[in-house]
């Protein structure tokens, strides 16, 4: 059987705590960065990842919504890890953008510029 099949079996046998650590590592984030983005302490995240704390619904929600993680995958190990890839999001965005009238396209671009400025001012 293929390598992907064995990985899928491994992921299903992982705990939700281990899947949280897996997500953090795939996103290439330190515990500190990841914890900050989901509004928990670094120590709390460490205890989650080591299995010393149980994962609550709030943390599941925050991880799912912040990182576009599939909630079903996070809790069960079944399905896709992410709700959509950046490429899928870009394709959807382009299709939607192309449906807009030119003046609305300009408006969307200005909004994106403002969001980037806001994001940069916060980091």
C-alpha cells in the first residue's frame, strides 16, 4: 500500500492533541506564535500538545477558524486537513472578481490594500 495510505491511518490514530501539534508544525509556527494567534498561553498550548490538558470546543473553534482547518478532521482525523488550500481560495477569488463590474473590482482592490495596511500595522 502507498505511503499516503499509511499516513492517513497514522493521522486517524492520532489524538486531537497530536493533530493540533501536527497542524502547528505544518504551518511552520512556533508554539508561541501559534498560541498567540489562537489566544491561549504558550504553556497551555504546550500542555495540550503533550496530552496533559484536554482540548475544549473553544480551542477547536479557534484553530479551525484561524487557520482554515477542517473541524471534522481536527476532532476525528477523517477528511481533509484544511478546508481549502490557498490555491483553491485564489481560484475562487479570481472567479468572483471576474464577475464584478470594473468599478466594483476597483473597490475590492482598495479594500485589499487597506486590509494589508491594517495587517502590517498590527504586526
